[in-house]
C-alpha cells in the first residue's frame, strides 16, 4: 500500500476534514424533500462565511449545526 493521494493534485484528507459538499449532502438527506440543493448549498456557504473566525477544527461541526438551525427556523423546512 502507498500513501500517495488518489489524485496528484489532491492532498490526502485528514479524519477531521469535512468538506462543505459533505455537509450539504447530509443536510440534503434531512431536508431534500422540502428544500432545493441550491438553497441548502447557499445556506451552508453563508454559515461558513459567518463562522470564518472560528477554530478550524471546530468548523465542520459548527457550520453543519448552524446551517441545520437556519433551515429549521425558516419556511424552507416547513
């Protein structure tokens, strides 16, 4: 086995790294029957921007929680 990344331009991902696409995908499972993927993606991006001063290792969880809360508090989830 090799420690070479799958793609030469893509570094290996560490266990704590979660992409915004991963967060969006999980929220799509939860809200996809009521909210479009473009709306969920926009909310996730907005949350990431709003949390830009937060500790890097906490960002994935914070972004997902904030996005979920915003989706629940809007008419999108009703």
